């Protein structure tokens, strides 16, 4: 096999691994990866406003609002108007949300971040440089992407695992 085929196999492995993790997260929690990561952020910084949460998870406020709407329907978060400033809405995990997070799986992002941060600066720079080149080769450098290993639309509805 030539080197281009080796590279394509490696890219496919990454894509398949991401897809498999998404399905496993959905099976275990009934959530999409973006929903799980939003809840992980809420566990760490709640109560928080939608704007602050959007910055934390590096998504647009509109996308986070859509994710929060779905989590609220599942009774996994609560929204409360501010006492001093009624324009502010504070978001927190509900009791159900906290319970779900106790058994939530570790995401690929968490594993990647830990392992990447453990690397030397020169190794990190080489990987970033190589990935930038691959993005250019696939004409993908112009695409907007959140820093999460997920496929498809970020604010899509989760799969209902009960049906």
C-alpha cells in the first residue's frame, strides 16, 4: 500500500472512531456528544448564562440555546431568571442531569486533550502543522468547526434510545 493509502486509512480510522463514540454515548446516555459536553461544562461552571456557556464550549450562542432547549425537554437542566437582573437566565444541571453525569463516559476530546497536553511543544506543533496541511488538502480549511470530535450537525436532536 502506498503512503497516500496509509494516510487515508488513518483518516478513516479517526472518522469511524468518532462515529462509534457518538453511538456509544447516545446508547449510554441518550445524548449527542455536544449535549454531553455542554452538560460537562455546566457541571464545572454552573450556574452560568447561555453566553458564558457558549464561550466555554466554543459554540455559538444560538447553537448552545438549541442544545439547552433539548436538554430542558429531557429535564436535565434548569433555567432560572436572575433575581437582581430579570434579563439574565441562569442555567444549571437539574437533579436528573447531575445523576446522569455520574455515569457519563469519558469523551475522546477528554482523552485527546490529556494526551496532547502531555506531549512536548515541538510534538504538538508538528501535529497541528500536519493537520492544517491535511485540512488544506481536503479543501476544508474554510469550514467552521467546533473543537469536538463529532460528525454531523452539532445542535441536532439526540436519538431517542427508548423507542
